[in-house]
C-alpha cells in the first residue's frame, strides 16, 4: 500500500509529519539543503525528497535558489518501496 492508497485522513497526517520535519543533521543533510528526510507515521517509515527543476520540468534548475527559474517537486514514498 503506497502513499496514494492511504485514506485522506492518513495522508493528511503524513503530510503534516513531513511539513513538521526538522531533524536535519550533518549525517542526513551533509550539504545543508534540507531536501531529504524520513518520518515515521503509525509505525510506517516514509522518505521525502524535494527536487529543483527548471520551469519546464525537463532538467535540473539552473539556479535552485532563484524562484523565477525553479519549480520544486516533492516525492513522498514508503521506505519499503525504495
């Protein structure tokens, strides 16, 4: 059962857990980008990853710090699906 198969209430809890994640350390965030993490919700682990694309979503953003040329995409998946 992946994230998409969760009920609305369960998915809301998961999204809130991702939004509240702040346990970034040098071990899990060596470059200080805060673009990857792991949360546990109801005993199930989930990974989240944020990628910075160019506005056409085809390639990596030329300047991820510039919102005018960057579109961000977040992926959330169960850790056992990795």
